[in-house]
C-alpha cells in the first residue's frame, strides 16, 4: 500500500535507544494498524514528527478519507513525538484525542505534521495538522499523552 522507508531520527536519539538494545526505527514503524493503512513515518524528533498515508483503502462509504483514518495518523504521530520527548525510560499513553475535519479528500496522499504544544514531565500534548497534496488542511488534531515510567525489572 505504499513504499515504506525508514524514518529519520536525530543520531543522538538513535544512539540513546541503541544503548538499551532498542531498534528505534522498528519501534516506530506505526505497528500493524499503521501498516494496514499504509502509514509511513518520514521524520521523527521530539519537536516534529511527519508521516504520510494514502487515501485509497482508508475511505468511508462516500469515498472520502475516513475521519478515523485521520485519527489513526494523528495519534500515531503525536504518540511518537511524546515517546521521543519522554525518552527511553518512559512510555507514552494517549489519554485525549480531538480531531476537527475541515475538508474531504478522495484520492492521493495525506501528510501529517505533529508539533508540541506542551512537553512536561508527566504529559505531552501535540498538535497534528493533516494536509492533502495541494497543502490544504484536511484535519487538525490535538493529542495528549501521559508519560509513564517503564517498569524496571526487579534485581535478583
């Protein structure tokens, strides 16, 4: 459903996760749902995450991009930004997603760009703007994630 390319991460972020034995590009592959939807992560850093998704295969009965597909793209991008902000010792769990759909799209590729609104110790909020190939805004979303400590294995 679309050519998958490895996302671009800052080298220091790749090194941080590699030291823990984590393949960061594989971790942020958008998962099984993202794969089924053709979602591709193009660029990823705590201050900006970019991803694309085809309209084809992600439409509702009227032939328009499904609002839920936009929500999947938005939550994926915002979650990646939140996880990168939280660092290797935190996981990001989405607790609030709001999507406003501005216009319908029938074909082509949509692009989402997530930028931080708030990056704290326990929460992160990202605005995600989804546009069509003519750079017209299709959807504006906001995602807030709770940043939780990764449980550490008990010694011994």
